[in-house]
């Protein structure tokens, strides 16, 4: 159930067989204000969707609540570890007009699960793409808390404009459905995400002013699989007799069935060609 090797919103190389489609909120370009509902309606009945690798992209900026200006380089403020789920008070998933998941306290649920399941090295790989960098202390201090320091650098000091972000989070961080259903076709899917207050997702020192999340866009990206062209897992079997007494045997393996270059070739030699039930062809 919790096989995350191929999950995590890792974008595969796009080809004509596997590419990403982008969906936008049905209620327009959301401003992401508190308690606003953000909805995605995916009603592409003719598409085979690979939900395991679906992910959200959030673009925006962490700004000062008073005045709406950018934070300075020295301001000790950033987003918390696993901040994105904490930005929402409720998420809901409907498949075929039936609610299959309705989750409150999604930030705590997500953190409890993936603090256990993710490897510690996640923070050094793609973890910062969605603010995944655990704290090493409870303080908003770069000297004591390596997680706070890494997230603040990523969000405040590295961008050209302080506080701007373009975060990408795997959708399985919200819904267990994305772990259990690899592909789905023919069912309408609706995702509703209700924004909560900003304070659960922001961590700051006393000297830093209060922050506010200002969203530019929130989009949903889901891979589309073209199954009739997806031939890299297709199997074929060939048989060729080997004449006795030869030391140099060649057999072409090209076939009209191969539409792509084979990824793997298995070759076996059978010692005896017999049509007798007393002979075991499995040995």
C-alpha cells in the first residue's frame, strides 16, 4: 500500500505516450484567501490518468501582513516543515459523484504519515520543492534549527524577490486514493480544497512581522497515459533450432511485432527438444 518508490510527483520525461495535462480551478484564478474553496473538475472520460504521479503547483509569495511588502533578507520567517497541507482546513475527493475522502486537519494527518514513511534523505533530494525539511529544534533560529535555516534560505534569501515561491507537492500527500489507484479512466473526479488561516503554515521569530500568503496560481497536473502506444512492457517469444555441432550460432531477433527497441532480452538454451511427458521442459 505504501510503496512510494514511484510516487512523489516526480515528473517523467514527456513523450507521446506519457505527458502531463494541467487543470485549473473551476472557480477561476483563485486568490487563495482564507476559507476560500478551490475546486478542480477532471471530466476527461477518454483519458487514462496516472494519479500516482499527480501533483499540485502553487505559485505565490510570502509577504508582510501589514503593508503587503516583501520581507527583508534578515527577517527570521519562513514556511513550516510540510507547510502546504497546513494551508488547507479541509480537502475532499469525489470519484464518480461519490465522496471517497473527506479529510480535516490535513496538515497533521499528512505530517504524521510521511514523517514515518519518507526517508531522511528526502529533504536533500526534492523535499524543498514542497517545503519538506524537518526541524531540528523548536526555535525560529538558524543556528539551532537546521530545518528552519534551509527553508528560510529557499524561500527568503535565494529568490530574486524575497518570499516568492513555486512549489510542487505530490497529491498523495493529501489523498490515500493516489497511492492505491495507479490509473483511472471513465470516472469524473472532483477535488475540493478549502483554504485555512495562514498562521499554521508560517513560522517566525518575535522580531519578524506577521506574514501573509499571497497566491498567484494553483494548478493540478496529472499524467496522461496512451496505453495503445505504451509498448515497452509488451512481451514476445521466439524459438530457433540450434544445429548440432556448430560453435558459432547467430539468430536475428528483429520482429515486425517490435515497434520500439527492446528494453530487455532473455536468452535460454534448451538441452533437449522432446514431446514426451516424461521430459520436464521447465528444467
